[in-house]
C-alpha cells in the first residue's frame, strides 16, 4: 500500500491500492496421455521392410477457482477468513478437450536405391460434433531414387550422391477453441427493476457442421553431393494448399450474435528452396566453408466462400490476391502548381501545391475509398542467407549474412511525418517541397510541403511505401586458438580468445527505421547491435 500526501499541507490525498484486498487463486491442469505402438522390421535379399502401427489418446482438463474479499481490519493476516464477507467474490470454470488418433507407416528400401514410404493418420477431436466428421483421414506418401547407385552412374568419380525425391501429404488442424459446435451460454449479472439479477445469453452462433482444416503439400526435390562431398546441393519445389480453413467470417448484424467458426477458406503457397554448400582446404593450413540458402514463396487466397474483401487498417485480404496485401491510394506525385490542383479530382481537405496527388482509379472526379488499390506486399520474396567460415593457423572467422530481395515497408506517423505528435523533423524532411525553392528543385522533392493536422498527405498511399529489401550482417565471430606447442607448459589444453558481434550492419533503402520492424510501427524497439569479447579455456 502506498500513501500519497499533499506536499504543503501533509494531508493524505489517496492510497494505492485504496482498498486492502486478498485474492486466492487455484489452477489445476490434468493431461492424460495413452500410447500403444508396434514396430516390425525385416530384410530380404534385395528388400528392407519396416512396418509401424499405433494408437494414442490425449485428454486434457483444466480447472480454475478464484476467491477474493476486501476491507480487512487486520491486513497483516493474509487469510480470507480475516476479511469480512460483505464484498466477497468467487469465480470458477473448467474446460476440457480430447484427441484420439490411429496411425501407421510402411517403409520400403529396394536394392538400396529405391525408397518408398506410406503414412496414414486417422484423427478425432472433441472440438467437432460427434455426428459430423469428427474424425479426419490424413495420408502421405513419398518416393526416392538414388541415381548415384545405378550402374550407369556409379563410375563417375566426381559424383558422390544424386537422389531424386517426390512426396505428397496432408495434415489436419483443429485449434479453434473447445466448444465451437455447441450453443454455449455466457453467465453474468445485470440490473432489472432496480434489482441485481442473474442472466444467461448465447453470444456466438454455434456451427455443428465444421470439421478438420486440411493442408496438402506436394513436393519435388533432389539432393546432390559432388567432388568427394565438397559441394552439396539441395533443392525443393512445393505447392501447399490449405483448404477448409477454420475462420470466423462476418455475418449480418441483424442476427444479433457474434460470428461462429466455419470451414470457409482456401489458401495456396507455391515456392522453392535451394541450399548450396562448399567446403574445402587449400594447402595444410587454410580451410573454408560457404553455405548459401535461397528461397521464394508466392501466396494467394483461392477461396473465401464468396465473401470479402476484408480490410483491416492498411491491409486487405480478398480472393485472388495474397493475404494482408498493402492497400491504399496510388500516388501520382506532388502537385506543383495551383492549376494542377484545380484540374485534379477532388481530394481530402484544402489541397495546395506541394501536397500528394492521387490517381482517380474510377474516373469519377472524387478521390475516396473506391479508388484504393493494392500498393505493396508484406510477404517476403527471394529470401537468402550466407554462412561463411575461414580458418588459418589458429585464426578463425565466421560470418552470417541474411537478406530479402523483394519486400515492402510502410512509413506512417513518427516514422515519416514531420512534427507528428509534437515530434521533430528528420533528414528526409530536408528534401521537401517549399515555396522558397525553385520549380526545378520542387519537381525533384521527395517529401511534401510541411503539414500539421492535414488529412490529404496522411492517407495510406504508395507515396509512403518503401522498398524494404535488405542485406544484414547478423553475426560475425573472430577467434584465435593458441597452438598446443605454446600450451605445452601451461595447465590448459585449450586456450581461445574471440570477439563476436550481432546485428552489426544493414544495407537497405529504408530511411530511418529497421526494415524488419512490424509493419507501420515506428515505436518498435530496434534490433540492438552487441559485441562480446571472451576467452574459452579447457584444463588438462
């Protein structure tokens, strides 16, 4: 308890907390897990066979209980009975869920080069109604061919491994809360005719016809090792379709209830992953290794059951486009003359030269929400990383780079606008449009005229969208290990000194903030560069 007094009169103003209260809480979670599994393996002259089958069940029950009382005459006694029952309060709840699964796997290896695997799962969840598809069947299969073990390739000295792979599989998701198919009631209290009465109401629409969300993944790839495993390559191309996505889509307000969960979406991701590594030695003392990882993915909403689009702030999700695309006005540049403003479509507020001009997409002479279009993407394209290692006569250097080749960021509020929220100006504001500059200088301006509480220039538009691609030196380590000849007369079997750093440097085009920061959030704490010097020793 903290008492606050008037500095001059010394009178008690208030206390925080202003009431002495005690709360007792008890939470209990019990999870039962049962699993039975059988595994059988055998080998023939040219075939290795492994068969696995099993079943498992998980049930979970959680309970909570809270009790509180207030205004004790003996606050040092931390027991509920020391508090009067006048203002007591008690709450308690319990939830439960269960999963039941049957699974199996058959694995075949023929002639040590033909690989086959078949998996199947049959999963049931208490989160779905027992009379409508409570169980889901999720099979998968894969095949591989080790070409490097074929006779027609076995004599190629520089080929260590060449393997082709293909797979298809499905996986289910049921994480939607515990009772979405039951018309559950919310209990509470209210005042009726001046009296406190208990109440119960259904607040969310129940849906008994929901079932498992299913993700299906098709993958093709190969693994290769060359030049006595010095060069290693892995490549995968995949198509990932998620169907029957469990969503809460908006319903008419006349229903009077919140939207329930339904199987109402389909999303596709197509992409590829490539990893290339090379390790070698030059002479006796110099060793090095380089590993590069490259990937790309394209996202597309295939189906929303005819609903949408769904607009949240400056992002939109709709059929035919990616999830959460940047959405706003397409900027045409800055107005340069009063005649340009007069000839343009009507925009926001008192528009003047130096303000942002927007494209009238539907040609109706007015800039409004109907003129918004997709202005950028927040799904990274062409991501990559590189890990480099060098070692020479006790010295070792490790460098790790990470980057994104195609990405968009959005600057708003403090990250972009001068004087926003009584803030200051930044270097980017120096290149602004101004009446004191020549027409030639204003034509090249990259920032609008200075504005305060002006609505036109603060609209979400392509003017504030940046190229957020970047390359970062994420980690660097420099070390030196003293040779054994020097340590021979010391108590150490290993003595190494090193200097390491994290988040060291970034090459990007984003002015003033981290391109990895959350979208449109200038207040996000930046990634901090840190450096550590140390010694690693081992005693004999």
